[in-house]
């Protein structure tokens, strides 16, 4: 069954932002819906982002991880996340926190 909302996050060498990104995303989504999924797409990071994402997914059934074999680029990473998700609405957001996750509510409602 499709979720209400999916968030697709392409990641390339963002190890320092990932914990904060997920914390803020979960806080923001809490006020929107309980039917959601978050999909991190590691685009061939070399800084350990893949290991941090794997840990973030542990014990969180709504958080998923797609690991690309090398750096294919931002648009390919987004496409991979779109192919993986199963939701009625999808929002893409970069992992660098330049786009505040708190704005998702304005986009979704």
C-alpha cells in the first residue's frame, strides 16, 4: 500500500549533515502524516556517508537506504530514489540542509 508521502534525499559526501537532517525531517513530518517513508540515496560518497545512513536506518522502518555503486550525479540519485519509493506524493530535498526540512509542510499541504 502506498504511503502518503515520500522524501527522497540524494547524498554525496554529507556525513556531517545526516544526523541533523534526519532529526529535523522526522520532527517536520510528525505534524503532517504518519504514513511516510524517507529514502536516502548514497551517490558514491567517499566520506563514510553510507555507513552513517545505514546506522540511521537501523530500527526505523520508515527510513530506507539506496546505495549507488559510484558517483552517478545528483539527477541519477534522485531518479533512483523515485524508482524506489512508493507514495502518493514525493518531495526531494538535498542533504546539505540548505533547503530547510521545516518547509515540507508548506509544500505538502
